């Protein structure tokens, strides 16, 4: 009997650990459709010029230049406050799951002619 209860106890511990691990994965996993969208900052332009993302997506901004750039959504700082990106560095933002579908102006505050568009498309 001691072997059966020891075995049962070991199985219960394993079941708890597996449940905890699966619960952690569920809390940290991104939505199935979530992706990473790359935007390159080079020669005073955004590439692509229009960035389409869904709530839950991550946007990775890459500064491919030898000069400092910034990324900013004027009048929508809660979504993307001004952030400076050093040469050959990367900066990521996650589009909140609660973000509404909308179109925003994307700018570099250092290079005033450097403009793009961020489109958040329906969930």
C-alpha cells in the first residue's frame, strides 16, 4: 500500500506542476494571429511607409542609419510616446490588445520630413 500511495502522491505532484506550467504559458502567450512587424528607418524614411498591425502584434523598429532617429505618434502618446533609437539599434512596441482600429501619423521628430502611417486593423 505504501508504494501505491507514494506513486499516487508523485502523480499528483506531476499533475500540479504540469497544470502550473500550462497556466503560465496561457498567461504569457500572444494571440494566435500576433506577429512581429519589422519597420526599418533608413535615409530619413520609414520602410514600409505604411505599417499595418493588429492588436497583440509587436512592431520592431530598426535604425539602419548612422544617425539617431525617433519614432512617435503625435496626439497618441499612450500608444507610442516619443522614443529615440540609436544608430544600428532596435526598439519594439506591442500594440495593446484593447487598441481600436484606426490610422495614425508616424513621425521622426529629428527629421521633420520623415513620416509614415500606422494602421491598426480590426482584431
